[in-house]
């Protein structure tokens, strides 16, 4: 019963935060509603028993990534965006497309998925087991990901740094 | 009382994914487009973790990889955005036409 209530409440908060992200016109409001989405998703992960993923979600997403977003919004001083009217072609093609896509998703969800429940308090995603998987079965992807993150850091530094003023004496 | 199954989590994830796609397609501010991409990646993560109830813990490890890639993508995307803003003084996607011939 508690599981059902928690799932419904935080799922509703999650979807409501996502809708609020789209409705708000100022980027800061959107960023804060994205934080709400991340935090409620962490609770959903806990309900699924994924303890470690929930902690990583809060620390990396709601912490680091969103601080980055808020920082850039402050830096760019981005104001309220002005809306333009959508095109007629998008309206004519979009509504049947959305209906067809929704029917397809509903059919796949109903026909093709199995069911599995998890008891409240059961935590199969214990950090020890995740760490074992990460450093035994997935050691090569882990190392490749570290290289990827290193390249991303260097790319971000190069892109965001101010271009150096021309200094003829420094050139060899 | 209805037990909460994988299907319920998939419905939430599908809703998040659709909202993210709507954000990518309709908003003009690049920062909000990047946030919508984060929303899509979060929907994928919820799917992976929900399916890890059925098929074992590999889904959770993959969700961690997706989180790492999303952080890298956000860093590079926002760096590109800062470099672009320095040149053109705008953050609207429809004014990004530096590569247009």
C-alpha cells in the first residue's frame, strides 16, 4: 500500500515537473522544475530497489549537472524567450503522428512487457554488487567512459575559454 | 489494491520521453532544449532500471553509464553554447545559422 502511494505521488510530481519545465518561459524556472523531476526520479529508483542509482542520480544529476545549467543560465543572462506561432504543416502532420505514436507505445506497453514487483525495502541494487559488476564484467566500458569524460572536460575547457589575443612574441 | 509492476514505470518513462521530445521540438532557447534532452535521457534511465527488475542488475550498470554520458554531453553542449553566445549574442536555436551556406 505504501509502495503504491509513494509511486503514484512521486510519479505525478515527476510528470508535473516535466510539464512545468515546458510551460515556464524563463530558463531558471525550467531548471528548478528539472531539479524536481530528478529528485522524484531518485525516489522512483529507490522504490525499484536501485539504491546506488538513486544516490548517483541525486549527486550527479540534481547536484553537478543542474549547478552547471544554472551557472550557464546566469552567465548568459538569458531572459524570457518570445514565442512564435507554429507552422500549419506541423499542426496537420503532428496531431495524427502523435496519435499514431501514442497508440503504438500503448500497444507495445500492454502486449510485450512482463511484470515484476519489488517489495518495499528490498534493495537488489546494493552498491557492493553494482561495484562488482562495474569492475569485473564492465571493466573495459568503464575505462573507455573515463577516457570519454576526460575528452569532454578538455573539450568544454577549450570551447568555453576565451580565445587568446594574438601575441607575436610568443610564437616561436 | 493493484501491485505496482514494470508496466507502471514504463508509462511514467514514456510520458517523460514524450515531454522531452516536445521540449526539443518546440522551444527556442538552447538551454531549455538541452534540459529537454536531459529529460529524455532520464526517461531512458527509468526504463533501464525498471527492466533491471526483470533481467538482472546489468540495466542499473548501464543506467550509470548513461548518467556519465549525460554529464559529459551537458558539459560539452554548454561549452559550445558559451562559445556561440560570445560570437552572436543570442541563445535562440533559429538564429544559429553559422554553418548555413
